[in-house]
């Protein structure tokens, strides 16, 4: 099986409540909270596609898209 390649962090900003759970669970510090209090992928190139953010988001606001 080929290694997955990250295409994007699809973040639904309307659903995100800025709880920071995804930020805390990200092992590579890819995610952060912006000035509007919503999650953003600041360092997507560091993502290891563990999908912890997607799995832990209580609002289902994050989806990891791979190629």
C-alpha cells in the first residue's frame, strides 16, 4: 500500500467553536487558533496524516483529505 499524501485540511469554520481539542492532540503542532478563534492549519507540510484532529473534533469541523 502506498503512503498517503496530504491534499488539504478541510476545516468548516462555521462548525468550529475554537475549543482547541484538535490543537492539543496534534503531535506535530500543525494546527493553531487564529484571531477569530477558529482553527487553521499553519504548518500543513508537517502533517503526518494521523487524523487525530479529525477524530477528536467534537463538532466534526475537520476533515483530512488525501490523494
